[in-house]
C-alpha cells in the first residue's frame, strides 16, 4: 500500500497535466487573443474562488463577486489597452475594494475590515495583476512562443524539482513552510529549467544566445520556487495541504499557478528590456 499510493499520485498528476495542457496550448497558439482571454478568465475564476474561500471567508459572496469583476476588468484592460489598461484596471479594483469594505464591513470592526482590505488588495496584486501579464506577453512580437516558453520552463522546473527531490532527498529547503521541498529538488528544478531554456533558442526568433536563455530558465526555476513557497506560507498559516481538490493529486488551480504567477511578470520585462533599441 505504501508503494502503490505514491505511484497513484504520480499517475494522477500526469493525467491532470495531460487534460490541462491541450486547452492551454490551443489558447496560446491560436492568433485570436480572445480565446486566451476566455481561458484565463476560467482559470482565474477558479483560482479566485479558492483564494476567497480560504482567505476572505466563504460567506462573503459579495466580496468574491467584486473580486472576480475586478479580475476581469484588469484582464480585459491588459488585453485591449496593454500595460496602461492593466494598471488602470488595478487602480479601479483597489478603489472599488476600499469603497465596498468601508460601506459593508464596518459593522464587523476596524481590525476585521483592515484585515480584509489587505487580503483583497493582495489578491488583486498577486492573482489578477500577475496573471494578466499572460495577455501582455501574448500581444508582443512572437508572444505565443514566449508564452509557451514560460509555461514550459515553469512546468519542467516543477517536474525536475519533484523527481530530483524524491530521488535524492537530502536537506530540506524551508521545512517550516514546505516540509517536502529539498535543496536537491531546487537544484534539479533549476538545472532542468536552464537546459530547457537554452534549448528553446532553436525556436525563439529573437537574437538571444543559448547562455542568455539558459540563465533566464535558471532564474525562472529559482523565482518560481519562491512563488511556490509564497503560496505555501498561506496554506501553512491556514492549516491547509491544498487550496482545494479540484485537480485531485495536483490540489487546486491556485496550487498549479503559484510558480507561474511569479514567472510571468519577469519574462515580460525581460523581453521588453532585451528588445529596447
């Protein structure tokens, strides 16, 4: 039984991955950005639901509705008006959140109101704003290839960390936050991310050399791990193993997005910085 259970978990992880990969790739590859916008709306809705249930309170459906409305606003702003629309959507989201909480949650007390304002604002910055960078990357020259790059490298870093950590074990990386993560897993993930980043030189059209892309891949492996630990800190504080069981052995949608949320913005800034005249 002890051997069968880990094997079933690994199999479940791969089955869920094979279910999610095709629609994600189709949404990225199809030239019309509306398909990606629709897919991100679905993924973000599920992640926001998990965030709201665990951090805002399951009973606050009005606040969840406002959170989703503002997420769609930021996403649409990025899709149709670029970085300016993204920033404007974020400002509107934070303003509406403050107004809503002042008028609807004051009876609960100042401490509760301030706590919820902080959590709502964090959600808009962390989930809505970071995920909307996928729309900005999509609209860059060869944006679909760059999106595939960041999704693939992030996924391979997670896979490399999982298998390296499972096989090599060794000292824990940050046991208080994530008891299963090891230093060997981090190194294995960064190594695979660096290799996959370097090999992507063959299909990325811009004039980057192997070393630059390998370094970017290694950085994404490291930075994505920080995103994973960031999300894990919330789960440990709330006494949760996963944010939900929507994806079975994969946990929740938020659990699958944790590294990607951290990796999308730096890739967007890297592309823009490297293509400056």
